[in-house]
C-alpha cells in the first residue's frame, strides 16, 4: 500500500451502505466468509480509488463533483465471486445496471479535468466480503438477494490503524 505523506490522505469514492443495508451485507459476510471477513463497518463498494491526495487536489476534486447528478438505481446483489490472485471473496450483481457504469465514467470525466488518471482496468462492481480467503466462492448464490437502493456517492478516507484500515466518510453527493 502506498502510504500517504503527511499532507496527503488516502481517498476513494464509494457507494456507502445505509445501516439497514450494512446489516444485511454483514449477515452474508458472516455466513460465507468466516474469520477472514471484512469488518462490518468497512463494507462498501468502491467506484473510484483516488489514492494519496493532498489538500489542493482534494479541493479540486470536491469542486469538480459539486453538481454531480447521481441517478437513482437499484443494485441487486445476487452472486458471489472469487479472485484467486488477491484472494478476495466478493458479492456482486449478475446484472449491474448500466447507469452505474455511466456514473463511474462520469466520475472519471470530471476527475480527469483535475489531473486524475483513471485505472485502465474496467470497473467491476463488487463488495469485498473477505480478504486472504482461501476460496472458492460458495457454489450457491445468496438465498435472498440484497436490494441496494443507490442515490449518492461518498468520498471516503482510508486510515491505517494497527487493527487494519478504518474508513471515514468525508462528504457525499448530491449535497449533504
Ligand atoms: P488494506 O489495504 O489495509 O488491506 P483496504 O484495501 O480495505 O485495506 P485501502 O487499500 O485503503 O483499504 O482501499 C480502499 C478501497 O479502495 C478498497 O475498496 C480497495 O479495494 C480499493 N483500492 C485500494 N487500492 C486500489 C487500487 N490500486 N486500485 C483500485 N482500487 C483500490
Ligand atoms: Mg488495500
């Protein structure tokens, strides 16, 4: 992990679950991911990883996102996946709404204007449930898919602590 210098913060843009959604996500994680699971408070869906960001750059990002329009969409989380190399067990959707891809593209467009270089890898909507997971993903999909109503984007700071990363929501769009 590239550690931020003193005047930098490690940031990302994410879909941030409400308490009710978080509870449902945490239940699934507890059921399938065992002791390697991501802590409940950390469950999220990353849209854009911004990385180490200084104050001037953060101000530019915030200005670029002020009038961001976030479409109201429903994400149906109905499948598990496993990436063997990073050993990540994740929860995702068998039909990611096109509006979510468009939202990520719009974020990239706005951030590019501030000098940000988007990842070359295509966006894959997923919520990490466990790391260092030995795999494979459960063969059965979740019994009851989680329906996540999305209408805002959160700017989140990742802080490292002896117990692992802790996240803090700095602001949300639209408004608030
Ligand atoms: P740790 O790195 O301490 O194990 P973490 O991965 O949860 O914890 P961060 O590395 O700060 O915390 O990552 C924050 C979010 O950004 C996570 O969703 C992570 O998957 C994602 N992320 C981190 N690095 C990258 C990267 N280089 N490219 C894309 N997404 C990233
Ligand atoms: Mg990481």
